[in-house]
């Protein structure tokens, strides 16, 4: 799941460090894909903020595990893959990867456009976290240069680009940007236009049923 989908499950908490922890695995990958940390293996920490980040990280892993093992994910990522495959013919991007990421971005778009989450509230949580505590968390997990993440995190908060996910055409752009971390020039303009058409139509298909996966995961989390 993507940032706002993870935030959905903890949007009512007042603990900004827990919210940060729930998205830290993805934020770190965006900052530097070579970063590999395992806070889930740490024992509880004496500092409440750091402990909240650890618990948030564990929540992220739990939510992703439920999501990726769900029939919803299997069905819709596969269908998106099938619809996108002819559109990106000749592209180096793997259709399975595209279907997976596109589904996650569509879910974020639907959460925003149906006002199930508010992006500003999410960013307010991140803004409330102190850099010194984030640094301490990263260093204790073995990160040698935490400033790599601090710089990225500052830019992430300033840009507030998740607001653009409310525009369906921007979902295809976000998809392209993610692919560009792995492949140079992943799509032609014609392919981008085709991907936008697939995403737009598939978003309409999911609009009345997408909350089923959030309800399903929430039930598992509270069981």
C-alpha cells in the first residue's frame, strides 16, 4: 500500500511518531533504495517517540502483509497488468510491477477524492516530528548517514505532492516517476496517454467497492 492508504488506518491517532513509523519503510526506499533497516527486530525502546516509530513500522509490515495476500490485491493487480500490457508494448517496465503499483496509487486517489483521508492532516503529522528523534531512530538502526533521509523528508513535506493524487491524470505521472527510479525513459508519450486511460477507467470500476479492502484489513488488525 502507498502512503495515504497506510495513513488511513491510523488517521485518528494523535501520535505523529506512530504515523511517521507507518510510512517510514516507503519514505526510506524513496530517499535511497539501497537503505535496508529492520526496526521490527528491536525490543521496545525507553523513549516513547522512538518506540512509536518502531510500532508504526511494525504496523506498516502487518498492513502490507494482509494487503498483498488478499484476493482484492491478486484480482485487481492482475487485471490491471492485463489491461496495461498491450499499452506499454516495447517498454522495459514489467507489467506485473506496473499493475501492482498502479493499484496502490488508485487506492490513494480514491481515499482522497472520497475524503476518507485528508492529505493535509497526514502532512501535519510529519511536520510535528522532530528531526533529532528521527536521526536517533535511524542511527540506532544502523544508518550511517541519516542526513540523506532528513533532506529527502524535508523536501517531501515541502512539496506536499500527494495532493496531486486527487487528479486521476496525475496518477499515471506518479506511476512514471516511480518507474524512472528503475528504468530510464520507461514510457513514450503515447504509452503515458494509454496508461492514463486505463487508470481512469479502472478507478471508476473500483470506486464503489474499494473500501472493501480497507474494511477487510481493519477487521484483521482488530481481531
